[in-house]
């Protein structure tokens, strides 16, 4: 997948930030600051930005101050000062050439320093990328190990599911058989309950008759006990009278005085 280009505005802002931190602006420094992007394109955008700033500062078609001064001198006294002007122009040309050489050497030195900085940033970036590759490789190995374990777990789960489905089928069959047996038992039980209900009704009638007979017999027993008690009382009274009557003649005989003739 192609990485989207970083907007020029973001590249320029990143370069300004690097300059504020007093660091050299390089392609890799920009890439590090932005978190991505092509280093060559980033530095190219930044250099174009610097060139545009130079055009704005020195544009407008104005002559250098040296040439402007020389032109004024030519206009004021061309004929009188032509030789002096030529000498001065030569001196100025020599000075400008030396200045240009110095600028070229300074630019070369800056380019060399920039290249060295680019190499340092590139080395750091390569080191960071190698760390990322090592980390991603480790993550990939862990992913493959986890996937392999997951595949093994899936196989085990499929086996477990198959066993559970088989057990479920057995349980369903047993449940259906139990349901049929229960329904048959309920039907038979309803018949037994119906029969027991009729039998209980008959037993209840018999029980009521037995209770009525029991109450009648209980009444008869109470009446017999009362009659027996009365008879016992009468018997006791009779025995008491007989005892009294039997003791009375004997007591009277003992109470009579003894015969006088027989005593002398």
C-alpha cells in the first residue's frame, strides 16, 4: 500500500520547528519529526521553501550595491574616470569572485555537513527500523504460535462439540422415552386414582355405618354399665338386708337373761 504524501505545509512547519531547536534540517530529521514520509521529497520541499524565501528577500530586479555605485560613477564622469573605473571594476570583480568562491566553499562545507547529518539521521533511522523489524518479527512469531494453539484448541473444541451433540442426542432419546413412560404412568395413575376414588367413596360409606354402629354400641354399653351399677346397688342393699335379718335372731338370743332354775 502506498503511503500518502505529507502536505507541504506540515513539512515546512516541521522544518521551522527543527530550526527553532537549533538542529540541522535534513530529510531524515524531517521524517523523524513528521513520523513518516520520503526523506528525499521532504528535504526537497524544505529547500524549495528556502529558495522561495530568498526570492522574496532579494527579488525585484535591483542591482547589487557595488554595481549600482559603479553605475553612478560612470554616469557622473565616464570619460574622466574610465581607467580608474576599469581598475576598480577589476578589483571589485576580483573581490566578488573571491567572495563567490568563499560562498561556494561555504556552501560545499554546509552540503558536506548536511550530508554527514543525513548519514547520522539515516543510521539512526535504520537502527530504529531494525528495532521495529525485530519487534514485528517477534510479534509475528507470537501470532503464529497463538494461531497454531488456536487451531489446536479449535480441533479439540470440535471434538468436544461432537461428543456433546452425541450425548445430547442420547439424552433427548432418553427424555422422549421417559416422557412416553411418564405419560403412560400418568394415564395408569389416573385410572387407579379413579378406581381408588370410587373405593374411597365405598369405604367412606362403610366407615359412616361403622361409626354409627360404634355409637349405638357405645350407647348400649353405657346403658348396660348403668343397669349393672343399679343392679349392683340393689344387690348390695339386698345382701345388707339379709345380713341384718340373719344377725338379728342371734343378737336377740344373746340378749335374753339366763334361766334361774338351771343356775341353782
